């Protein structure tokens, strides 16, 4: 009997977890799921199904994947890739209007400004 190991994954996440489970020696099946999309009716998310017998051996891999998936990535500069940009303390009025609802950051090495 197949049981869901992970649900509501994007395609890239489903492929990554599938490959990790294959490397751990667990056979998995990727299937569409979630709410249907309008014109075609297929799910817009994916789920991974595994055999009930493989649940114990897949638990560590799935838990590590879920931990990595839910941990937010540290912000990086999109131009040069430098870590830890600083928030802009007082952006111009038009930047506050244009970037409403986001925080504007500035890179320390290349002075690029970007929303985060």
C-alpha cells in the first residue's frame, strides 16, 4: 500500500526529494495533487508516495528535507551574491511607495539596492 511521504511540493522540490530517496534506496512515486488548475484540471502541486514498508527507512531523509525546505534562506545580494545585506534605513519617498510592503536592502560590497 502506498502512503504519502510529502505533500504540496513544487515540481523542483518533488524531483529533489525523489532523487534523495532513490539515493537512500527507497522507491518513490511522484504524483500530482492539491487544488486543480483551471483549464486542465490537474493538480498544481505534487506529492511523493512510498511503500508502507519503506516508511521507517525514508523517515530521516524526509525529515531532513522538510527541515531544509522550511528554513528561510539567508538573504544575499542578487548582483554579486554577497551575504548579509543591510536594510535601508530611510529610502526616498518614491522608493517607499514603489516598494510598499517590502523591506529595501543594500549590499555592503556593490551598493546594489533590492527588495527582500
